[in-house]
C-alpha cells in the first residue's frame, strides 16, 4: 500500500510539474504575439509623501490579459520573457508606454508636473549596453523631462556584477534621470559600492515592512537603512505598507515616502487618472 501511494504521489507531483512546464512553454510561444495583440497593459501604483500624504509619483507595473488564463502577474511571465529574450522588447514597450503616459499627465494636469514615473528594469535589460540609448530615445520621443523618470533596478541585479553595474548606472545618470535600488535589503549590497552608485533612492523591500510591528529586528533594520540613506543623501521609499499602524510607525521614524496596499493598490489607467483629477482639483482649491 505504501509503495502504491508513494507511486501515486510521484504521479500527481509529476503531472503538476508537467502541466507547469507545458503552461510555461506555451506562454513563451505566446509572448511575442501577445505584444502585437495588445494583451499587455500597465497599472500604476501611487507613491506618497508621508505626513503630507502628497502624491509624489507612480510606479508602472506590467500585466498580461491572457485570452485563456485571464490576468497574469509579472512573476508568471517576466522570468519566461527574461529566459527567451522577449523582455527586451517588452521592457522597451513598458518604458515607452510609461513615459508617454506620464508626459500626457503632465500636460493635462499642469499642477502635477512634478510627478515622477518609476519603471522596473529587468536584469537582462540592465546588462545590455544599448539600454542607455534606448532610454534617451524614448525620453526624446515622449518629451518627458528626464528628471521625471525613475528607473528601478533590484539590488540583486546590481550586485550580480557591481563593477559593470557601476559603469551602467553612471551612464544612465548622464541622461539626467533618477535611479532607485529596488528590493533593498535583500541583495547583499557592499557598502563601499553603495557609496559610489549614483542612485537617487532606496526602496526598502516589503519583507521588512511585513513584520516591522511584530519583529523588532525588522524595524531596527528599516531604521538602519534610513540612517544609511540619510548619511548618503538618498531618499527612501518603504514599500508594502498594508496597515495604518505600519504607516504611523514609519511616520514616527521619519521615513519620507511610502507605497502599499493601505495607501493605494496598483490602479488601472482610468483609476489613476481619476486620482490625478481629484489631486489636481484639491491643489487648485488651495
Ligand atoms: P516591485 O518592483 O518590487 O513591485 C512591487 C510589487 O509589490 C508589485 O507586485 C506590487 O503590486 C506589490 N505591492 C505593492 N504594494 C503592496 C503591499 O502593500 N503588499 C504586498 N504584499 N504587495 C504589494 P507586482 O505588480 O506583481 O510586481 C512584482 C514584481 O515584478 C515587481 O516588484 C517587479 O520586480 C516586477 N515587475 C513588475 N512590472 C515589471 C515590468 O514592467 N518590468 C520588469 N522588468 N519587472 C516588472
Ligand atoms: Mg519596483
Ligand atoms: Mg520592490
Ligand atoms: Mg520585487
């Protein structure tokens, strides 16, 4: 009996595995056509200034409306696109779409011309020397002010090869854009490099936020990251704020920027524009 159930277990496991692999290989085949068929779209998650609750920017996040599987999240298709190389094309589309959307917002809501658009850059894109020219071209095409674009690169991407990352970051910086280290605290930055990276801000990984009220260590690490950033004149954005108590504590320790479901979920283009219209009206009334 034991043997049989053991065998069954193996069968169930391998069937699941097989299904997963099949789905992945199908998705890989579908990626290119999906771009052409406009199945990808962006959602925009607001970033707020703590205390004032002022909207300071939006992070563009990619979604795939799949005809059969429904709405797919980045973790289901970004790794596949990275593996196949399709991320280059998809990443360019994301960048162009995000920049042109923000340029349009600046035009339509002149009071909000300080808003910054953040775009995630994959490790595969970051390793391509051509990225700098591509960003430069997109800025020109979309007429977005360079200092209103923030590129987010994860700490682990940067630390894969700190020496070449430093070179790339310096080249990107010459465009006058902003640079963020995303998922900060999870990628083993060397402090001697961190000091040299021409970045504008650190985004504290949401794993620290998740248990900051229960786990003294997490709160202490966030405080240490704030102190480090202060010393290096970097801004800090804490992501993954899900509760009002977390927000209160972050205000208390003087964290300047926050992002998370408690403040706002990633918004459709339409919902994002509703928020901008509301923010705009409030500013006009002041
Ligand atoms: P990320 O850049 O660290 O983005 C934050 C992720 O956390 C987003 O997930 C966001 O929806 C989610 N999030 C925001 N607030 C909260 C919160 O309060 N609690 C929790 N639990 N989660 C929150 P999403 O959209 O699924 O994206 C996941 C990751 O996929 C991103 O992490 C980013 O690394 C990557 N990604 C997303 N869009 C793109 C893209 O266009 N290009 C590339 N290369 N990567 C992307
Ligand atoms: Mg990000
Ligand atoms: Mg992050
Ligand atoms: Mg992440």
